[in-house]
C-alpha cells in the first residue's frame, strides 16, 4: 500500500476552531501531547504493523484517539468525526453514513468502556461499511 496522506496538528486544530465557531463550545487545547499521540498512532500502524493495515484502520486510530483522549476542552467527539471524514476524503474515500448515524456512532464510541483494540476494530468495520471509493 502506498503511504496515505496523514493529518497534521495544524489541520486538526484549525478544524477544531471552525467546528466550535459553527456549533459552539469552549475553545482550547487540553492536552497537546494527546493530539500528537493520536496523530502518530495511525502512522505507527503504517510503519510498524506486522500485517497489512487498511485505510479504515488508520481512520479508526484517528477517530478513537480524538474521541477518547480528551485532547481539547470541548468538541472531542466532533473533531473525531471530522478527522475521520477528512482523512478518508484526502485519501480518496467518501464517508457515506448519514450525519445522524455518524453522530450516534461517535457518541457511543466516546461512552464505550470496551478495550481500545475492540473499539478500533468495530470503528474500522463501521467506516468500511459506510464508505465508498
């Protein structure tokens, strides 16, 4: 697999600011290290996994990380969804889930107590079944 186009912290922080301007919420970064960790998890999967990882698994790493790592003061679930949507889009994949379905999925993801591996696998499968090339 060719290396995907990755998200970077400037893009994510700018998207977060835009989301809050559109839908409200308290601005601010809660944990810069958590943002960086979330962004690098997908790249680490690409470079160090002992198996072929799908574009949906990379997207799931972003989605899970932003939903669970509390990177921002507010809007973590929203940026999780936007990061997944944006990452897939810049890599030629369209997320086709309805807004209602996507919001419900990410609310459930944020509330879940299941282990990370299980949630990331579920999210990758959900993304694959709600996307087109």
